[in-house]
């Protein structure tokens, strides 16, 4: 398997082996082809409608799916992979997509973007967002890609429904949760302080009562001995009878 270089990509496009629509020869790089942002599907907001000169703001802690403006057609002898441009990656944007584009695939490229940073990321209509790398197989595949996304030009309906339901926690939610946790911790610390004070008071009361507890113990002990003696004498009298008077 070999990576196609600039000349190889140009030759494959010229012969129609690789089809890209719309095609811009200035987007061919030394070993890739740069594709642009087409449609955007934002989490919780649905499809973002825009045109030339428009911008889309990927807010902090927000998700969006984007499609390429270009529609690709690959022969059964070529597969591809893609990744977001380093400019976005260096700003902290995380991209999620499939491991590769199979030979024989026809359709746009779709990738999910997540902004984990505290700063909003501005995307512009037609901005170069992904680089596509082409690989020539050591042998041509007999059938090529025949999966459910063949010919895909738009977001699948299930993706639209999922993204409409998706809600990401924003920074304000995170701050509120932290403040709630801090309040709970402070309440716990206050309760522990009160409990410690109560235990100290109980211990002091017990310490102060120790001398009296000893006296009570002695009294109870003496009373117990007297009671046992009385019981023994009663048993003896019952057994032997009352001794005669002197």
C-alpha cells in the first residue's frame, strides 16, 4: 500500500479514477487533498444555515458535526483517511470520525468536533477543515464499499435526532455544580465541628462524674454483699429451722 503524492493525486483526478466535486487543484497538497466545511449540525440547535462569509461559533464544551463541501468517489483500488487541520487541533478542538474511507466509497466526509476549551472556536463557511490522504491498495478490491452510507450527501436522520437531543454542560453549569459541591463540603465540615464539640462535652461530663460513679459502685457493691448475706441466712434458716432461744 502506497500513499499518493501530489502528482499521483492529480493524475488520478485527471483520469477520473478519483472524483472530487467541486474540485480545486489548489487544494492538492504534497500528499493530501484539503477539503472545506460544508454543512454544520450543532448539538441541541440542529442544522446551522449559512453561506459565503458566514461564521459558526463552536462554543466552549459544545459539539457539532460537519460535512465536507466536496463529494468524493473512490475506485475499488484506493482507500483514504482524513484528519482535521493542525490549526484547529492546536487550538484544542477534538475530532471524531471513522478509521478510514473504504475503497469504492461515494459521498461526503463527515466528522464530529468537540471544543473542550474555555474559549469559543470560530468556523467560517468554506474554511479548509480536513486533509484527505489517499492510499493505493496492493490489489484492487472486488466489490468495494457497499455500506449504509454509500452516496451520502447529508446528515443521516438518526444523527439529526441525536444531535437535537444532545445537551452539553456549559461553563456556567460547571461553576454552579462546583459552588454546590463547595457549599455541601462546608456544611459537612460545620456538622463535623458541631459533632466534635458534642463528643468533647460528653467526654467532659463523664470525666467529671467518675468520682461519683466510683462511690455509687462501692455502695452498690456493699448493698450486693449484704443482699447475698441475707439470702444465704434465709436459706440456712429454712433448711435447719430457727435456732432455739438461749
